[in-house]
């Protein structure tokens, strides 16, 4: 005579791939899962993950902002250096221009002085007839 119903220990654990069928064949009831506790744990895990992502994102934003500040400082220094260089060139060109203007003025005055003392014989000879 065979006993009716499942025989405990007759089927080894893991005999069936399906966990429910395996428990049923061995005559064990599946433990009830507390869905509220599972949901609360899942939500805590999600919040934890979201907080970590927010922190990482904030760190990335701060790093990017610091990098932009460094880049802008370097760029500002380069521009300031170029401005100083251009100002120096402008001053040099102004000096050269002033020197050249003084030289041209001196040459012009020298020519005026030389021309002023050369007598024009046409005006001194009262007998010459100017046509």
C-alpha cells in the first residue's frame, strides 16, 4: 500500500527546476512574502541609489565649474598679456613716429633756411625785364 499524498523526503531538493513545483513535490508550503516590507526595502534602495546619483552629478557639476574657472583664468591671463604687448608696440610706434616727425620738421626748416638766404638775381637787377 502506498500512502496518499506527497511523501516527505522522497524527492531531493532541486529535483525540479521550478521552485514552486519542487516545494510542492516535497510537501513543503512556500513561505509567504511580506509585500509591504519588500516594497519598503525596495523604495529605500531606490532612494539610496538616487541620492548617490545626485551626489555624483553634483560633484561632476562642481568639477566642470572649477575647470571652466581655470580655463577662463588662463584665457584672461593670455588676453592681458596680449594687451600689454600691443600697448608696448603702440608706444614704440608712437616714439618712432614722433622721431620721424621731428626729423622731417628739421629737414623742412633746414631747407627753408637755405632757400631764404639765396638771393634771386631777377629781383635785385632793376634793369632786367621780366616777361
